C-alpha cells in the first residue's frame, strides 16, 4: 500500500476501556478510525471525539457483531474514511456461569460474540486488505484461556478458539501483506459489566507480580505497535500484556 494513502482502522467494542485507548493510539499513528459499539452510542461518540481531537477522521457504527450485516456495514462506512487497513477485534463477552448452572443458550451467547463475530469481521475486511496488499488484524484473547478460571468454561473455550483462528488465518494470508496476531490482556483496570461477575476467579496470579492492574493504554500500545508499518515480520503470534501473571 502506498504510504501516503489514508489508512482506516476498524475497532470493535471501542466505546470505552482498551477499545477506546486503541482508537486514540492508532489515530496518533495516522489512522482514521471507525468506532464500533454494540449499544453504547454515547461512549462511541466520546471515542470519536477523542480521535478527532488528534486531527484524524472518525465515525461510529452501532450494531450486533453476531450478525454478518453489521460487519458489512463496518467496511462500508470505513471506506468513506480511506483504505481499510486494520481491524481490531476487541469486542467480547465475559460472562460468569458455573458449568452446573450453564445453559446451552449461555454457551452459544458467549461463543457467538467472542468467536463467531471474528469470522464475520475478518470475512468482511480481508478482501479489501488483499486488494491493496496490506493489512493488520489484531484479535484480543483472554488470560483465562491460558491459566483457566472458575465459571468461565464458555469464555475460556472461545478465547482458546481465538488463538487457533489467529494462527490459521496468519498462515493462510502470510503472502498477502496481511499480518494477523492475538494480544492477550492480563488483569486490566477497566469498567466491566455485571455479567462478568464481581471479580476474576483465577486460581493463581489474581494480583499481577508487578503489584498493580494494567492500564488500557498499555494494552493499546502493544496493539498499536503491531499495526505500525515496520511490523511486517510479526504474524501468527500470541502476545501477552499481563504484568507477569503468565509467562508464554
């Protein structure tokens, strides 16, 4: 891709937390941003304004990522801002259900958001990236997929699938100029929904060895680095940002 062409990043789940910090970081790297949120219009609008404050273009799409038409809308709106060049699959669901109480609907709900939505978004953006021979896809994993947790069989399974999906696509598109990686946040100081439970129930390392929770910007910095022009040789990797809670 010509370095002077305007790049656009699509960031899902970007109304707050890591998603918002990623939008700000990518805008400082020169990306125009399409902000996605499931329902939080006000939060998405705040993120859009933060990007615009950095002198870049931004817009928002509100929609359900489990529906393929939402991903098509993301690409359609992104092309109004420039070349679709990066996709950050940050949106996810962290439900808490012990397996004795978990229904199949609970299971499918988490799977559809954490894993099926990646199928839809990647199917939508990859053709555009292939066309201009450059792209960055970052899928967000979960620490519990590596150290396990109570009450999160569906979350752990889906986030383990994200790693396999990332590796498979990285291999398949290795010669197209598209890199695909997985970034795994540890315990990050974010605003969580009530469905995630009152606390993370990890059997170990509930408090990172560095002595504090991480900040969203610290995860966003890794994502931004992987989207930089000089990151062409990094693909198919699972990269942890966790303050020493897990060593890969």
